[in-house]
C-alpha cells in the first residue's frame, strides 16, 4: 500500500490557489503554513524521519471552526487531504506531497471530570497530556505503550496499551467523539447519536472525518502501579521466549507481559520481559514473581512507579522524534518454537542497535469484546508481533529496511493473523489493509459511504465506500 494507492472518487489536486488561500487564512484562529513560510521545514516533518513529503499547505487549526473551514476549503479546491494529530503514523499518513495537511497539534488540551471519571481529549492531544491530567486524580485509561503518540490516531485504530487486560482497548473506553465530516459539518457520535459512525470510529481508522475531541471513561489506577523490564542476554532469547509463552497462558486480566529483543543504551543485545500489574502492589509482586525469578537476568527493573511513568518507559528509543523507521507486523494466537527461533535469528542479525522485535500480549477485557461490537475485529487472546527497524543515518536506509523485510519474510509464515490497523506499513498491499478490518470490512464500507462517499479522507488504511 502506498499513500496514493487508494483511489479517490473525486479528482484530487495538489496545488493551492494563492488568492483563495489568503482569504481562507483571514478567517482562521490558527494559521496556514506554506513552503514560503519560515516554519515550513519544521512543520512539514512527521515523527518518522523516513517520511519526506512537502504539502502545499499546512493548516494549524485552533478550534472546531478552523477544522470545518479547512475541510470545506479542501473540498472546494479538490485538495488531497492528510489529517495529523500526534504525527506518529509510521506509514506517513499524517502528511502528503502537495495538498493540505489538517494539523491538530495546536488542539492538545485535555479536561478531566474527576467526579464522573471522564476525560475529554482534543484532536491533537498526546497520551502524555491525557496521562498527566488523569493521574492528578489517580485515574487513567488504556493508552499506547509510549507517551507521545496521538490519543485520537491511536484510538481510531483500536488502541493497544498497558491497561488493556483490565479495561480493554482505548476504543473500548471511548464514550463519544466530536467529528467534522467530509461535508464540513460538526456532529457527535456515541452509542445514542450517529451510532454507526461511533461504531466505525472504534477501529476503523481516520476514514470518517476529522475528530476534534474524544470523551473517555477513566479508571482508578492509584498513585503507583507495578511495572518495568527484566533484561536477559540475547543469547538466552529462545529459553526466555519459551518461558514467556507459558507465562502468558495464565495471566490474570490485571497483569501485562510484553517481550522483545532489542539493545540496551550501551549497545548490549538483550531479550526483555516487559511486565506490569494494574492492581494492589503486593498482589502484583506475587503474580509477576515467576517471570522475575526465571533464568539469570542481567537486570530486573520492575518496581512501583506512577502509571504515567510506565507509559513513558519505552519513549527511548521508540518515541524519539525524527529517527528513520520501517516496520512490519501481524497478530498471532500461537507462539510456536519455529516462530521463536525466527525471532531469535532475526535479533541476532539486527543491523541497528535502535531496532527491535516486539511481542505485545492482547488478552483479558481487550479479547473478550465480540468482534462485531466495534470496528476493531481482531478480538482474541493473541500477540501483536512487530519487526521494527530504527536508524539515524539516511544513507543506511536500504540495509535496515532489508533486515526488516528479510526477518518478516521468516516470521510472517509462522503467524496466524492479519495486521493491526495502526501497525500497517506504507508498502502493505490493499489486500492486507482490507484484512486488518477482518469480518467488519463490509459494514465499514457502508459507514464510509454514509459519511465520506467521495473518499476525501483517504490517506489512511483506506476503506472504499460501498
Ligand atoms: C513509537 C510508536 C509507538 C506506538 N505504540 C502504539 C501502542 O502502544 N498501541 C497502539 O495501539 N498503537 C501504537 N502505535 C501506532 C499508533 O497508534 C499509530 O501510529 C497512530 O496512527 C498514531 O496516531 P497519531 O495521531 O500519533 O499519528 P498521525 O500521524 O498524526 O495520525 C495518523 C492517522 O490517524 C488519523 N488521525 C489522527 N488524528 C486524527 C484526528 N484528530 N481526526 C481524524 N483522524 C486522525 C489520520 O488518519 C492520520 O493519518 C505506535 C506508533 C509508534 C510510532
């Protein structure tokens, strides 16, 4: 899949009428940034340094009215549209060549209602913004595994995170959303208002409109949770990952166990068990004890910490802005010995100390929701397996991309499922994109027809209106 592989039902233009743009800018509370602007170089870049695109105009919105006007302007001028929240999409869907970027990074506020235990996150909020406000009241909701992904972008795909065993995906705690549609209208979506749209927003990606805010149910997590990594030498990867498979089989909902092969900051290659428990610290100590007692770890960093700190624990190296990235991923409900061997071989041949092979365990509440209840269809006890390459030097691209492709070539035949929507790569095929929506694709195509029949919002894992 490339950004432009998805056909638009309207002809998109990539250039902007300068006179019309000036009149449009007059109305905005935010601003427009064009290639002539001093801020353009900084503003055009997204988190993945490998994405190098040059939009014709970036609209920095400062409110719902700005978003409405931006959508109308893009329609009237038949502009290609990219929507940007946290800018983390690895495939680069948050930007485009030519056309308009609707950039919500200036709308990053979060309001918490501690009595109702709810939070409203605006369209450009990052998880660290939501974590900080919610943690002031001992509350949280399932967010990502790093703190600087966008709340909306992550939730639209489903949202895998540290609290999913207990509270489901991020999308499972979504109560309602405010959306500017392709027609430039502001609507609400919830279980009782525009319920089809609400269903589609919980796993259907950015296909249906620009989300200007989302309301979430929050959950008590207390001042401290138990969490942290246990590192073993990479030479022990096969034994550690076989142990990990058995440990995951009996995990209570409150426990989390992710795993990965990566390198420590000093370059030492390791296999890590990345553990957590969302409940009383003493119970967590007992539940996680077998994973901490296994083998001969290099270091055990599990301990009590604020939830917000747990959510920022992997920010280095995974949240560093501007590194080049390329990844492949898919879900599997079994970790065979052959898969573990393929992962170990991949890790041994890693070409960058910033790269990683990761297993995210999806279980408990996240797996129990029936597949058709939300647009996120990949509901089962499973692991999300990621082959991630990261590097800093542009001249090294082909080496690291080749490693990812080679390793994925060994891993893919050994996994059982599709790719999580938010983990699709820029070159995944339209068939793989469609498979990521599983049995919900046809219903999603109908929701798309209702809300975006012309496929204005198509720089995403695209659903064709039908
Ligand atoms: C380091 C890293 C860690 C990650 N960890 C996790 C994780 O733990 N769990 C997980 O589930 N995913 C994770 N992801 C994947 C992440 O969910 C997706 O990359 C997601 O698209 C990021 O959203 P964003 O707003 O930051 O990105 P952007 O690039 O800004 O947006 C991506 C897409 O989301 C849509 N979008 C964003 N904001 C809006 C909006 N306000 N209205 C309408 N559409 C919008 C658009 O289609 C846009 O193209 C991670 C990604 C990275 C790079």
